C-alpha cells in the first residue's frame, strides 16, 4: 500500500522552477545535523539526505511556498528525512532528538496549505508515510485501528471492499493526505454533515511525546474521566506529540443515495434555507451553497443566483426524510429546484485544483480562507471579509461558499485572488491575509475551520484565543520543554 507523496490524478503541486536539488532555502537559521548525529539517527530508522528529498520535504501546499517554488526556493531544508517503520523507532528518535535539541517536524502527505509541515528550524523531517496500513478492524463496533501514515484511498479501499465499512472522511485532498495529518489538523471531509469532522471520528490515539514516552488516549465511546486527552492532540499540528496510530469510528457502507440542487435569488436566502433545514434536524452528507460568483464559475449560474448542492447517503427512509426536509426548507426560502446533474458534475470535478494551480503559475496570488461562524454572524462575516480583502491593493476577487453546517453555524470558505507585480507578491499575500483574517475575527468568526494554523496563521493565534492561549502555551511548555516538536508553529513562543 505504498503511496508516494504529491500524487493525484487531478492535483499536482507546482514543481520547482529548476530542480529541487538546486533549490535554495527561503528561511534562515536551520539546525545543523552533525555527522555523528546523522549516524545515530541512521541506527534508529531509515534516513535520507539526498538534496532532492531535503528540498521536497521542506515544503507543503502552502500557496506562498508554491510561489517560492516558481523562484526555485523551498521554505526550509531539513537536515535529514527520517522514515520510521514502528512506534518504537519514533520513540527512540524522539529520545535522541530531545537529548540533542534537534527539531522534529512530522509530515504525512505534506498537503497542508498553511506551511504546517515546513521544517522551519531544519533538523529532522519525520516522514510518517512508512507507518501505514490497517492494523485491525472490530467490525462489530465499527472501530478501525490504522497507522497514522496511511493515505485516505488506501484505508477506504480496504474498509469498503473487505468490511463493507466507511469512515466517511473525504477531504478534497483525500488522495494526497494521511490519517495522521487529518487528525493533526482537525480536518473536515466533504461529507461532514452526515459523518462529522475528524474529531468526531477519532475514538483513540497512540502518541509519542517529545521525551519518547508512548501514550494511548481514549478508547471508549464516551467518557467522564477528566478532560478528553485525545482532543488535546487533535489539531496540535505536530507540536505536542507525534501521532503513530489512530482508532477511527466507521459506519456501515450506505447503499442508498439521493441528490438534489436548488438555486436562490441571493446567497443570504440560501443561507437561511440551510440554517432552517439543519435546525430542523436534517443532516445530508453533502450540503454546499455557492455565492453568485462561484455558482457562475463552477455551476453555470448567471453571476447573482446562489446554488445549493445536496447529496445524502444512508438507510433509504432516513435519506428520504432528510431530503424532504431539505426540499421544504429550500422552497420556504424561495428556491427554484435545479438539475440534480449539477451534483454529478461536482462529484467529477470536486478534487481538481488545476485551475488554481494555473493561476499561481501565472503569478496570481490565490488562496482560500475558511472559518467557522455562528448563524447569527454569517451575513456580517461574508460582507466584512470580502470587503476587507477587496480593499487590498491589487486584489481582484473574493468569493464565498458554505461548505459544512452545524446546529449553531457553518463553515464559510472564501477564495481570493490578486495580481500584484512580481516583487510585491509576498507583501500582497500578507496584506490579504491580514485584512481577511482580522475582518473575520472582528465579525465573530474563529481562526480556522479545518485547514489549521501552521505558519501562515501563527501570528493570529493570540488574538484568536485571547487569554485562553496561556493554557495552550502551558501544555506546550510541559509536554515539549525544549521546543523540539515542529517549532515555530501554532503561535508558540
Ligand atoms: C488541494 C487541497 C485540498 C484540501 N482540502 C481539504 C479539505 O477538504 N479538508 C481539510 O480538512 N483539509 C484540506 N486540505 C488541507 C490538508 O490536506 C489537510 O490539512 C490534511 O489533513 C493534511 O494531511 P497531511 O497528511 O498532508 O499532513 P501534512 O501536510 O504532512 O502535515 C500537516 C500538519 O500535521 C502534522 N502531522 C502530520 N502527520 C502527523 C503525525 N502523524 N503526528 C503528528 N503530527 C502530524 C504536521 O507536522 C503538520 O503540522 C487540502 C489541501 C490541499 C492541497
């Protein structure tokens, strides 16, 4: 079940302009691995110091790093790529690195879009993808024990074919991301309204701490055993521990599906319909509402009407009831039923990001900003974020869709583009994020719904968490006193 990183039929990253081997590092101050350290690491697990792999493992899908690749730069070079094949090897490696203060940055598919997997201080790039495969399945309880470095398609193929089960986690990056990366970033799949986010799917974790201690958290369907320790590592982005194994909750494979599409005169009307149907208890697996511009771009709209795509899969009576609630809420908010073939078309193109890649190659700043927001603040966040982004010099567009819904609110997913002169790419990128993220926070949104924080959003963490940030910092200081785990991320000191 070996899968190479950065492979996907419709999703190719931007290559270095010359060759990865000659790429230079954008950031300075990398930790230097001495030859004696390298020998010790090589005695623990397979290691790689080829120039090509050091440069490749220095980046992820952060759009800024994609632009740097066009200048033949990688954000940072690790001193060595280590590929452990067991939890014990991860533990031995952590003990050695902790003793010698060597930074360790864990990585799965390196599909993070925030710079989270960039080894900012050099040291060890810990490639987790040799820890892969399903270890066991409890098909009575629907529990899957899976190694953290397993890619999505590898896990689902085995579960669906051999066990008639599905975890139901299908992020757009499904082909190029791993179970450990999903957990470390608190990811969300496109079917999340029925199956939940990854934090709802994780039953237990095996984690290696910075000092090499191997711990196991969770393990019961629910608990009242103090705070939930599993949740501490969900979203920790490699800064609090290295996740080696995950126990995921799986569902019986659904054998019934329905699809529907609607158009609304305005995005706000569509939002009211989604809020109504969700508050009435309907949870269709896919529920995506696109504003006028995104509808025109992807679903053939006229530029003003919003498009709602709905797909549900489960037991037949559950799906029929759900889709009937959806229909009633849509019609009550003045929707016109549209051709359900729009859903089919979305299914075919949903993981294809080649259009965004093409714009990056042409020198556009293109990125996405996703936040979670309560229903009462949705309209203000949409307005304020778009207005703030469009006020930045060289900004060309800011559009929005609603991609995940909850009883109390939703995820708003903004896509923005700008065309700065080449020497203003970095400053424009920074200005767009400052404008959009501050506007979102000020209007009541959180910092991120599922992409996480990484490097790109580290500067907003204290604003976003306020006085509660000290709790997170205290955890970091206690669990990783020498700051060896993914230093420079999540806004830590
Ligand atoms: C085209 C595209 C579409 C995307 N769509 C979605 C989407 O729909 N939903 C979504 O949630 N995300 C999406 N993402 C973002 C990204 O795919 C997710 O954040 C994903 O969960 C990262 O997984 P990964 O294996 O690639 O992790 P990496 O990028 O390798 O790492 C991400 C972070 O997790 C840490 N990490 C990785 N593995 C471990 C481990 N075993 N232990 C501890 N820390 C670890 C790393 O240190 C890093 O901080 C998308 C990205 C791209 C490029």
